[in-house]
């Protein structure tokens, strides 16, 4: 009987040891991620919203590609010519506009720089010209 009890203690001891080691490694990984992983928050990100209009007709332009500085990817303007871009907090935000239509009356590309000091969350309006 004592041999069985001793064997159970050894088995339970190994099981408890493995559980504690597993929890320890999980805790270390959690603390590492909490301390060193990038922290994303709305306070560390700027959303620039705007609309793209025709300089001639003052009407919205749909399908214009809009992208910012060194940020990957782009967005396209919707039916109302509106767009939203997200940037890390900076002093200036370079934004580029390019009409992707194949028509002869396509709009000329344009670029602009939005200053963080002057941008206070309002919708910016960009006018594109035709050739």
C-alpha cells in the first residue's frame, strides 16, 4: 500500500510541477507582451477625414485613390467623395490623390501636406482639376 501511495505522490508531484511550469511560462509570455508589444490606441493615431471634389463642378468624385506618405495601402473615395486615412501621430501628414478612371476627362493627381497643428478633426476638402 505504501508503494502505491508513494507512486501516486510522484505522479501528482510531476503533474503539479508541469502545470506550474506551464503557468510560469505563460505568465512570462504575457508580461513580455504587455511590456514590449506595440500599443495601439486612438490617442496614438490620427484619423484624417476629407472629401474630394471637382474644381470645375464642385461635385464629389468617386473612386479616387488616396494614400498617405510612407503608410502602406490606399483607400478610395466613396459616392460622396469622402475618405478616411489613419496615421501615427506626427507633425505633418503627406497625402496623395490619383484618379484611377480610364476616361479622357480623368482628374490630375495632386498631393498635399496636412499640418497637425492646423488640423483639428474637421473634414478637409481637396479639389482636383481636369487637364
